[in-house]
């Protein structure tokens, strides 16, 4: 369970507790249901949108400034918000965490993380302008190549796997779209 | 606001009402916050996973058996659940709504719908076995080509746009990955 999204204990519509678990008629999954007002709570996976910004073979990483993992490195990425497209979310997160305005180019990874109920939607992007300092979520932003990237200090395993693939592919000059999870998946070079 | 996901009125952790709106320190978005226990409610867009199953140029559509849109047609697709990858969600939804076991092949559409806070992740898939009847969500399943598809009876506009593109591309024999929204986006033919 993601600590940002703990399971409900009270009904968000009427305030009643305790809630009960049931599989509603016609449904296939256990849901939390309010026995007082019959409200059903649907809790679904969340999308993390982000980008790989490549400048001549070096990519921008953020050193985390807020828990968890303060001081460790990751791609600029974060939870998608209401009212935006995935591309808009990725560009917004990049601006917040790096201060860079980017152009989102092409999907790079549809990476499911079932243990944390998250989906990383990572895009390739190009730098338009480095406008401001990064916000409080980042201590600093640095550009890294495969040889000087702090591989042991990457915070999220999914991000480490995405970066490993990116630099491996860089040697071939050919990038596809990965879809899968940590354990299995495919790179799709659509022709 | 999606009727399945109404805004909370009571705190799901302590039951208090009313909630207040605030931008938490270090955050950039308005959140619902409980003034009694300080719990913050994060409400994020939801992923709908589904598939285009193509058998010799004809694709499987479901006639909706539950509201909204009873009697209208759509691709087999539905809300992703916790503990599964996007591919697993797409295959599960196909089984529930068509009775077909499929192999999920390649991503086809990353389609954001900001007005309803949904993201359609649609894959191309191939039929493995038609195992059972569809569940209660579908009145029936039929195979359609571009010429006999009930274009005026497709329920979700995003699905209509995805199907239009699919059959347009079919004439060229070349499928890419679309990423975007109803208004703008790009088809990525990655080489």
C-alpha cells in the first residue's frame, strides 16, 4: 500500500465506519462498501508521468530533495493530475523538478509496477529552455552519461531499469517503446 | 467528475466533515485536506486498459450491457485494478467482456481524456481461444470490418477516434503508437 494512499477507514460520502468488503453484483473485484449509505470505493492504480531529456547523449537526473530517498537520483517524474494529458503531466513534472521547459517527443516506456499500483509513463523529450531553478522536490539537477551516472544511487528500481535500457539502446541508435513490468515485457520497434 | 468517483465529503481516515481545500507546502495543486487529522486526499486520473482484437481485418466489439450507453458498441476495455500490469488488465477486461483469451501484442494508443480524468491504454491483441460467453457487461460480441462497423453507435468518443485511425491505417498495413488526446497528438512510427 502506498503511504500516500492509505485504505479508507470511513466512508468518504457519509463518514460511517467501519466499511465492509464485498464483491458488488456484476463486479469481479473486492471493494470497500459503506453499509450505511451503500457507497462503493474504487481505488485504482496511479500514473507517474516523466521524461528522459537527452542532450548529446547525456540525460538530466534530479537529486531527490524530499522523502523518500533524499539525496538519491531519479528521472523527473511524478503523479499525473486531473485535467491534463500524459504529455502535459510529463512536461509539468519536468518543469517542477528541473526548471526546464521541454518538448515531449515520443513514448518510451509503459512500465507497470503492480506491487505499488503505479504505472510509469515515460517519454523522450528535448530541452527547449532551462528557465528556472528546480523546485523543492530536487536538491539539484545534473546531466549524466552512461559512464558517470550514479547507478548505485538511483532511487526507484523501475527508473534504474528504464535508464539501463536507454543507454544500452543508445549504442545502437534505435529506441523503441517498452511495455511491461520489472519482470517481463517487450520493446516494440514498430515498423 | 466521474460519477463512479465523486469528490470526498468526509475524511476517509477519521470521518470528519467538512473537508477544506488547500495547496499543501511544497505542492502545486489544490487538495482536499481534513482539518481534524490533517489527512490529505490525492485523487488522480484512472487508467482504462483494453484491446483491439483483429482477426483477418475484422475486430471484436462489445455491445454494452450495463449503463451508461446500454446497447451501444465499444472496444473491450475497463478500469485497471490494483496488483496487475497494464497488459494483464487489458487481457482480463477482454476475457470479462468478450469471453476471449487473447495475447496482448503491442501498445496502440496512449489516449488521455482530461475532461473525465481517464487515460485509455489500448493494445493490439490476437485471439488465442474463444472460451466462454461474455459477462454481464456485454449484451453480445461481434466482429466488424470498416464497412459494417456501427460507427454511429460507438459509445465513447475516444474509442471512435481510435477505431477510425485503426481502419485508416489498415489500408497502409502500418500501425504506430498514438500518444495524445482527442484534440492533439502524434502517431509514432518508431524505426
